[in-house]
């Protein structure tokens, strides 16, 4: 298949790379042109505008930082809403608010276009290795037709349902659970350290017992080693995820008390200049609050 791709940060580059490796024709656009070269060197076609990306193939992917960037690319003159043909498909791969996906779906429906929200579960390195999960949510026929694209990007494809909002809600809830797990690990490490337990001992107890899974092993290791750079998921993006979860809960009347603790630890880390650190740095903020060096 041929597909346009807009947004070449670390995640977008990993996703577009997977599509190229899967044998698909990929046209790439980014507002910072130098980010195109690693993909054009691998066979992607450099595009000069959002319009070219929206009309390059059977669908156009976006992988953008936040709601504002997404809506700008969609609604600007020559943007996706204006350029995508009737029946054309916009695959939104980023992590966005429920409200933004609802608005985006309404805009595309009014234009006779199709929205599939397909957020990723996994860090960029996991995506690049083909071990991530994607959650396509949208009209079943379109999801099925574009299945080869989703299969090329992710090792696991879980259809979220016919409403794109379902995919956004699952991604937000998934990040909520993961973020709270990391925050609670930070509390556990701080508590045991106060009693003189070495971090690597507590790490082994966790990851060789009830919590022997990728999330606890990966983020627990960061905490035990106090190594938060380079970042996979930056603290500033983690804060965005926390705010998305709290907003979604408020919109539907779902109390999320753990979300407030998660958010506050991220705010504390960012206030200490650690916004570009991995979001596991919230454990460092917990350690500071516990009187640990």
C-alpha cells in the first residue's frame, strides 16, 4: 500500500520505518525537513506539504505531540480536512484527548472522510523492534482494508471498536495504569531504602516474583539504578498523559484519585528541571519527598 505520514519525532520515525520495512510505499512530511533524511535514505519519498501527504496514498498517518499540533495540521489551509478526498482515511496514531478525537471525528464525518484512531502502546524502541501494540478504532471495513499497515507497524493489533474515541480511551487508561504503577514503585523503593534495603534487592523481589513483567522490570531497573537519561517517555509527556486521564475521568464522572498522585509526582520532577528525563524520574521526586539523597 501507499500511505502518507506526517510527524517524524522518535515515535513517528519508528512507525514510518516499520511501514517501509513492511514493503509499503511511504511519503513523509515534517515541518522540520531535516528529520526526513533518515527515512528517505531507507526509501521513503520526501513530501513538501500536508496536502501532498494527505493525497499520497490510501491513507494518511499523523503522529503528533499534542491536541494543538493535531488540530493545526487538520484545520490549517491546505490541511488534512481540506485536502483529504471524500472517502479518504486519516489514521491518527498519537495520544490525544477524548475531546480532541470526538471533534476530529465530527470534522471528518462532515467532510465525508474517515477517521481511525490507532494509538501505540510501547516506547519508540519497542515500536522499531516490531513488538508494540496498536489499537485501531474506526469503521470496521476501513480497519480491515488497512490491516496490512497496522500489522507492519505493530506485533499485536487489537481492534478497539467502531468508534475512534474507544481507542483514545483505551490508550489513556493504559497510560494511567502504567504511570500509577511506576509511581507506586517509587514509593516502594523509597520506603525500603529508608530501612536500609539496597534498591537492587527490592528490584529482584519485585521482578522475580509477582511483578515479573516488562513494565516492572524496565521501569524498576531505571529506579533501582537511578538512571533516567536517555528518556524513553519524557516526564513532560507523562504529565500530558496524566492530565488526559484526569480530564477523561472528569468528563464521565469517574474519580481517579491515584491519577492526582501520579500527576503531582511528575509536576515535582519537572519543577526540579527533570522534564526531559524518563517519566520514571517521578521516583526520584518521591525519594526527595522522603528525605533521601
